């Protein structure tokens, strides 16, 4: 039976849910707070430079293919995908880096050059990671987190030990070289927690990295948002921007609509793709499922300090994606998770999309995105941002053996305060709720409200977790749950 559905937000999860719900015959309208769709995956254009404000990594291409195939489409119907080679580089010191190329065979050679005998161990590790990927990404993550029994399958029974060990333990059993260890522990940062707190089963992220590879959509990650927007509109979804939803209307324990920009909008179902905590503040206290104490005790993925920089030259000695691990990985992780504070010596990541995509910068110039992971909730002031820009640029110049500061045309920054102001993000987190053992599957905030009928949630604070591919899946799961409850 067709329903009228109001969706709050227009990020990956919300757009995904909108497409599935519209395909099922519902009348769907999206209400986006900002002036463009995309949620955290928006785009910045300035002086001929184009930057993805949010996600810059395209992993797990099969998840995107599965999404579009549900509508008899392919990603290539909307955007061109470029496989990166190298996938990324990791700096450990002056002119000292390891390059991760585009096949496992090439990566094995890089590992063997670093630590004799490590290529055999890597092949074994990735084979196990691939097995986990097939169980998790092709099956488990497409379950709605309603019951712990969803995790009980013959395949997961054989993996039970991996839920109680950690990525860090499993990696360190096989590898002794700290540089290789840091590369193998890096992918779980996308899940929002330290490798020492992330179940070993999540090694499937290593298969996504080494087995499937890293891609770049032509014109940036925002081309994926534009593709989903186009698909949604083809399916009949109405999208309204500059719409600040101020309240979720409830009558007799049932969601009956929203108030956006002071206007009452009646609908039979309300679905929020906005920050989960913020969404519940749009309800009276008696209708909220989770208290402030609940959220305070949760482990959140990091926030970030980001810089979007236009350079008046081509940057040398870097890949499209480049990681800078020349300082202590453990100390920076402690500053995020154990004792939240601004890190003294931050690890950082840099992306130069114009290395691959000429649309990202004017000819002869370079677009650079720099990211420092941070604890959410830190005090964010302009002076601190400026100080950290100076810190990482000084190190960047030294490590890559070139001058760049004097070639900066402009820089824009984005940090904790911006995540709060623009996305209503809890404590300014960037990536949602971390995937630790006790924040996995049915232990995450629920897709359906237990206190308000016809109120649903989707996105990286609920099932299955943080990241772009999980957000696509989250939208599908919520849409399926809505359809199941409507019939």
C-alpha cells in the first residue's frame, strides 16, 4: 500500500532509502537542511578548484554495483570509475615511503621488500579477510540489526573467535615490522575505532583495500551523490533543499509529519537520515529512546580537521591518496580515544584529486585536501586551526622534499564546529558511531523507533555502521523494514 513519506536529510543513506521507497510505489519527499544534497558528501568549488568536502575514498565497488542493479542500472550509467594505481602511498620519513599499488601481487612485492617472508603471511591474511568479506558484505550487513540471532549462521559460528580477538592482535601475530603493521591497521580507521578495539572479523576491510582496490569517480565522490539524486528523481522522489526540520510531529505515539521552516508537513511515515541524536531532540522527551547518558557512553568515530587548499603549482612526490605516518600512530590514537585532546604530533592524510582528475584544478595547479583525525568534542577555534595547518605543511614540505607554503592560493578549513553547525553532528563527529564489539549489529541504535510508530532512522549511527558503502546498505535496510511493517 502506497504511503506518504518524509525523509530528513539527503546523505548517502537517505538517498538510498528514498530510491527504494519510491520504487515500491510510495510518495517520497526529502527535506535537506543545506542548499545542496549530499549530507556530509557535499562539494566545494572555488577559483576553478573542486573539492569533495566529505568522503574521498571509493572502496567496495561491488556494494555500489549492487545498489544500482536493484534499479536495473549500473554505476557506469551515471559516472566513470577510475581504478587508482597506486592506490595510495604511506610516508614514514624524508623520502621514505611505501607504495600500495593496484593488485595484491604488487603489494606482496612491496611487503617482501620491507620484511622478508611477509608476502606469504600477507596472502594468508588476505585470504582470510576475503572469506570474512564474503560473509559480512555479501550477507550479514544486509540484516536489519533487530535480533542477535541475525549473527548466528554456520559461517559466523566458525568465526566466533574473531569476534573476541582484535585486528591488532591478529595482525601482530603474523607481522613484526611496525610499518607494515600500521598499513594493515589503517583500513579499520574507516570503522571509527582503534585496531586494538575492533573485532578481528573486520579484517574484511583489508580485503576491500588490497583485494578490491581503490577507485576514483570522475568529477569526484559528489558524482555518486548526483547519480543517486538523478535516480531518485527518475523514480519520482521530490527533493527540497534549504529545509530546516525543526520538529517531528507525533499524535498518539505515531509520527504524523514534520515541521520544516515553520511549515507543517503531514506524512504517514517519517524517516531520518540526519544525525540520530539530533533527530531525537526533534521529539518530546517522552518519545526519545536514548538518553543523553546513553550517547555520552558510546564510542564515537573521530571528528576531523580538514583543509581544502588550492596550490599554484603541481605537487610532487605524492600519490592521489597519501598517508603521513612519520609520527607515533599509538600516541595519536590515544589523543582521539583514550584521553581526548588535540594531538601534539598528528598523523595526517592528503588527497590530490587533480593527480587523477583534471576537472579538480585549473591546468598547472593542484587541489589538495588535508585531514587530521581528532577526538569529537574538542574546542575548535581559528587560532588552533591555523597552528595545525602550519604544523602539517611544515612536515609535508620536509617529508616530500619540496616547497608548497608559498604556492598556496587559498585554503578553506572544516572542523568540529562546522560538523555541528552544518550537519547537527553529535560533538562534531565526522564518521558516526564506531564499530566496536559492543556497538555492532543489533547493539547499535535501532532502525525503527521503539516509542513512536512510523518513525525510522538510517545512516552511520545505526545499522550497519560508518562509511559510504554501509550507508547505502542502511538505506536499503530501513526501506525494507518500512515496507515490511506497512504490509
